[in-house]
C-alpha cells in the first residue's frame, strides 16, 4: 500500500529543504507533524508527533534512511515491532517547470495490519494530512 501526493512550489530546492527539515519550526506551520525532536541526518532517529485530521495523534521514532540536502529525506518507522505495521515515509524535491520545484510526499506501508488500516480508513485521513502539510509548506516557503 502506498500513498503519494505532490505540489509545485515557487522556491529553490534549498529553501524547501530548509523549511521541511527544520523540526523545531514544525509547531509553527505543520498541520500534520505537530512537533518533533532530532535532526534529519542519515542514520539518526527522530521523534515526531503526528496527528492526521480527524485521527488520534501518535508519536513515532523512525530511523532516517536517507537525508540528501535539497533532494530527499526518507525515514522508516514501525508500530511496536517490525512486521506488524511499518511505514517508509519520503519527501522528494525535484525540479519542475518555470523555476519551481515539485515536492513529492509519500509513504509505503507494509505489515499484516495494512488491511485493517484500510477498513478503518486510516489512509484517507493520512492522505488528507499529507495534502494539508504540502499546502502549508508551499504557503510558508512562498511567503
């Protein structure tokens, strides 16, 4: 199961990266990841409090799989132990037309609870959260 969203932003990839990876500023602008601790560096763990719209909040402590400034950040988190429910979250920053950049945000879900999560509509609220976060990032970076 994979969710994928995207938005074009009128800014440099470096500017998008700076805002996107500044965990300390999340409470000021991020409607999905309300707060966090740590730094997005390959091999590090971060702590993030996520609250998709209409859903309960959850703190995750994923491992950063990749952090390539101006291009990509990717982490892997799981519920309790691997195999039950895991998500590989990613942000890709790519060149777009007219000097814009395209932010692609997505997550690949795995584990035996994925079918249950579909039934209780977790993915619907998660997708809405991704779209809201993308829009908030765009507004913050472009202003």
